[in-house]
C-alpha cells in the first residue's frame, strides 16, 4: 500500500495528454483515511484543487506536487465564496485546460451542492465526473457501531436536511417519521427546537431515543444519546455544534416486525 504515501506512483506519466475537466471528489466526514483509492488517485492528477471548510488538511497531502490548493469554504451567514462564484471559478479553470478537483467533505451528492456544479460544467461543454465519499450518516453509524438498518426493526433509511435553502424546516417530516425508519438529519443543530416540535406533531414519542454525533471521525469526535424531549437541552449542555448529525431509529411496531420475520418469536425484535 505504499502508493498511499506516494500518489505519484499511481498517476499517469507527464507526457499523458490532458484536457480541461472537473472532478467532484468526496473527502468523507473528516479523517483522511476515509478517502477512497480513486479519490487519492484523482488528487494526484489534479492541476488545481478547490476545497471546502470541513476537509481535513491531511487530505491535501495527496495533491500532486505543484498543484494549486485553494480554499473556498462557506459558513452559514459568511459566504465569501457563494455557490455562484465557485461555479464560475471551477468552470474558468477547466476552460483553461486544467484538471480541476472540487474537493467536498462527505459525499458530493448528499447535500453537497453537486447539482449546481454539474450543471455549470455541462452548460460549458466541460467533462465532469463524481467520485463518491463516505457520508456522515455512514461514518457515524460505523463509529458508534449503530447500524442504519436492523432486520425486523428498521427497513428504510431517510437522509434529510433540517435546514433548507430558505432557512425553513423541510416539508414532509410526518411522512419521514414512519415506524421502521432510520432517520438521519444533517445540518440540524440550529433547528433543534423546531425539529423537535415537528417530530412531536408527527406522533414521535417524547421518550424516543436520539443520538447526536459531532465532528465524526475527527480527533474531537463526540456523541451523546438523549431523548427527543431533552434534545435541545442536552445538546446545549454538551456544547455540541455543527458539523453534527442526528440519528433517530423509529422501530417498527410489534405487529409489523412479526409480519416481516414470520411467526417465530425468537426472530422478532420489538421496540423497547
């Protein structure tokens, strides 16, 4: 596995022809070793890398020597790099014949604004592809040893944002919060009170267990388990802030679980 320390050993030779192109690369939620091998290879080929605020600086060690690494991070309420500027910048670089990597935390296709960047590239006839990354929900489930699905308990996963582009809550919370669902909310820490109210209105019990995982796979990773009723209070007490996600396992009703696994009671996992 020596190529992980020396990306130059897996990139094309210097004489390989190059055309301008854009690659959206998922860096995962934090730790550099969540990168896929394809992502490492691509970083070793890039002429310029535009990277997000949450990308671990160690990830940039895989960049080709001489490649430009340009920070284009955004924070809520502090958009020195609004999406329109990012779109224009990566397109301009690709039109100069450069291989542009747009390096995003998590997975580009999950709340990563990939759609706008894909559309911008296609509008200018620029080749574009996407390298997936480990999304926060998967990384948190692995870190906590808390699977996102469980036979007889949860048979679907819903990944939702708690902060829409207008700042409003997402619609359809009641539809999401069905028994048998592992519900994961991204970008929820500034919406905890409103989200709690929506879930209670949807019929979720105040005693429903909620896990909050912050800074997943980073040295300062933290997680707490609380109830829906105490969610806001306990997050404030623990000083948990973004980046964080909420994981809510809405177990099947006992009758639904029995129907799924058959009549053998030993195979039925019922809600606590």
